[in-house]
C-alpha cells in the first residue's frame, strides 16, 4: 500500500474579501496531482452584521491552462427523477453555485470542509470566494488545505 505524506497548502491568505460582493480576482491554485483526498479549513471573520461568504471549490484535470477548453470545474448537484415502473427516468444535474457560510458572531469562526476525494484524478484546485451577506462591509477569509499525497 502506498504511503501518504501530509501536505499543507495555503489557498487564500488572510485578507478582506472583495467589495460589493465581487469574486476573488485571482484565486490561488494548488497542485494536487498525487493527492488522494483534500480537506479545506476556512477561517472567516464577518466585516459587519449579517456577514456571510460564498465559496466555490473548483478543480482542473489539467496541470496547466489549456487554450480553447474549459479548465475549471465545479461540483454538481443531482436531482433524481421520479421513479415509475415500466418507464425510464430522467435525473437532473446542475453545477453547484457554491457553499454559503453565514457567521454566527463577530469573532473569527473556523470551519472544516471535506474531505474531498481526489483519487489522483485532479491536477489543480482553487477556491473562489465572495462576500454575500454584508457586501458593504466585507469579511476576512483565510483558507488552507491539508492533503494526503502518495509517495
């Protein structure tokens, strides 16, 4: 059985989210080509009452940007169609717009997300973030990821 080496990477340095609810302009990419799984750790401090952050985890099967094709992919949500005996069923699939975290109080709040299974099928990962709760007073967000890399 291959040995897994733990690796900690920073996906977003601790900084205020963009104003007016804008997404991060240049989310940090991490190379995860030999990772079996990854766990994300978010630290969010609201900037004002009702602060909340939306996070979009995106993954790429490419080790570098490839011209002419989509390079980043988001998780999907599946809605299973209604079963009827003797008839085929259509299920629906849609991209997940993100994961919404709403602050409980004014102090920093630490949240664990994952573990996300990669099984060495993902080359790069990034997390887009935006303030959605109080866009006039963006909160501060820090993201690190812990992954098990095969040797």
